[in-house]
C-alpha cells in the first residue's frame, strides 16, 4: 500500500502503510548488509570462498533481498538475486560434498 499525500486513507491505514514500507526496507537493507559483509570478509581474507559461512551469508543476504523485491519489484535486481542464490546453493552443495555430509 503506497501512501500518497492526496489519498483518502485513515490515519491508521497511513501508519500501517508506512510501517509496512519500513519493514520491507529493513529486510532489504539487512540482505544488502549481509552480501556486502561476505564480500568484505573475502577481500580481507577473513573467510574463504568455499567456506560454509561465506556461502550461508551470501544465501541469506540474497534471500532477504529477494523477499524485499517481492514487495518493491525491480526486474534487474530480481534476476541478479536469483543468480546469487543459485551460486550460493552451488557453493553449499560443493561444501557439503567435500565434507562428506551429502551422499
């Protein structure tokens, strides 16, 4: 629900719409923070691209961004997040295969 200055919404409806927008933004920003964090940790050599933590941080971050995009859609961002999730899942699969967890 978008809040427009000229719309005829009750105060409660406007407050709910603003809260909903804030929560969607918080989910998306958390996802952004996680994806950027994974990249920084990699560049600072604090994690390895084949590690469980690196791939999980990327997966959760991309998933949160995808959730926020379901409410505020942007096709280009949606597509890149699908690929980012796919890459993270491949990384996790390879991790579990190396660890002997998945047979």
